[in-house]
C-alpha cells in the first residue's frame, strides 16, 4: 500500500503533515496547474514543490493537466508525471481484496 499526499499546496496538505507521515508521492493541486500558462507565481509554486519532492526523494505528480499548453510547461518545471483530462477521462476503479471484489465510485 502506498500513501500519496493529494492536493499539495492547499487545505490540510501542509509541510508538517508531509514531515509527520510516510508519504510515497506528492500530487500538486490542480489549482496551480490550471494557471501554469498565465501566472508566473503558479509556475514558481510548481517548481518549488518539485524541488521539495526531489529533496525528500518523493515523486511528484501534477494533477489537472487539461490542455496541450499545460503539459510541456509542467515538464519544463521538472514534473515528468502528470494526470488529467488531457490524457483521458477517469476510469471506474476496481478494488480487489482477497475474497472480495467490489466496484468503487
């Protein structure tokens, strides 16, 4: 099982939680990614989160990549992993537990 900190940079995704729990990955909140093409501060925040991930040896994923313009900008800021509608629509999740299979929505 892996633990991923979602929506990093907003809400409860604080640096103290990053230090307190054994996260395996950081996901940059989509609110920063959505403005990466028109807001220099959003690009700076993405760059800083990627740097933090590198220093903690944690992979970083950019959430909410929706356009062809956002994809290369996120990569330029050092984030090679991305997810969002640009790549495809969400698929139905299937959760498999020994002896039990159910569909999660």
